[in-house]
């Protein structure tokens, strides 16, 4: 609403294309999407002048249309540059985003995770397990438990599990860096593993003096509260009528 904008960052082009389609379907005019590594992203909030009322942001258009607009912009810049200085240039000036002091009022870190709390994902794993073992006659409950155990063993094993936790910690740390003083960050996963959830948050709190843990309000949805003060929550598919999810809310203290 108003001049508020949303910036979505993802390193996966396929996921961004899905988001672009959703933005266009719902005609959301204040959304910008960026293909980048969220561990190192330093882009600042866009100025209102980047958005046209009633139209989606250029970054949410199909890739072919984006290329056409970019080429048109480059031709126009080259024409103006040639007219002004007699020199023809196709080099676009980079904005000094890394030097900017602008930050975001709110940050959502939807971290990569083992996804064992996602009902659609576990259904997929259930199907894969049935196909792999040929145990199509086993009860659904038994197969689901077996699928969960199988996937947890895979997600916890070896260097891949360590790499995943390192990724989650880096996403949280950079998201907090991009947060304005007084702003709120929500860290969430669809995992049921403490090592991907409260352990990540607690380690970050121990290392960042300006980070303050706040209670998550689930608006009456049944949850399991964890952590020293019970501020972090798990939503369980058994009682919440949704996929499993972990949430923790951090506030950046005003110095």
C-alpha cells in the first residue's frame, strides 16, 4: 500500500519465473524480483519512480520481454550519449548500491531446508519410496513414517547437512544486515529439525548484539513453542491444518 514495495531475491531462475507469473496474475504493482545469491545480496529498496501505477515492475515480466526492454533502453542511452558528447557507449552506469545506507523495514528469510515438514514434499517422498522399494501394499501411515526416516537420514548425513546449515546461517546473517534499525525479520523453514531452526537462530543471537528475539503471534493457530522463552514456534500438520513450519522473529535494536 502507498509507497511500500516488496523485493524478492532468489538464486533459482525457475522459482523466480514462477513468482513472475504469480505477480502478473494477481496484478501486483509494487513487487520487484531479483536473481541473486541472498547470502551476498546488497541491493537497496527501489525508489517509487521505478514503479508505474497499475503495471507490474519490469523485473516481473517474462524474460523475453525484459530483454527487449533492456535493449531498447540501451539504444536510447546510446543515442542520448552520442548526442551529448559525440561518443557512442553501451555501458550502463552502475548505481552505488553497496555504498547506500538504505535498508529494508522488514525481511523474510524463507531458508532452504530439508523440507521434511512440507506435506506436498513428503507425499512426493512417499511416492518415491514406494516406487523404489516396491512396497505398494504397505499402509499409508507405515510408508509415510518410513519415508520420513529415510529422508531424515539422507538430509543429516555427511558434508551436505553441514553445508545446508552453513547456508541457512548465511541467509539469516545477510538478511539481518539488510534490515533497518527497528525493523523485523522473520526466519522460517518447513523443516522439523532443531539444527536447522532454533539452533541456527540461537547461534546468530549469540553473535549479534543488536538482534532481539520477539514472540511470534500465530493468530490462534495451534503451535508448539520452543526456545528458552518459548518465543519460537513450530506449526504441525497434525494440529494446524497446514504444512509443518518453523518461525522465529528478530528485531534489530535501535542503537
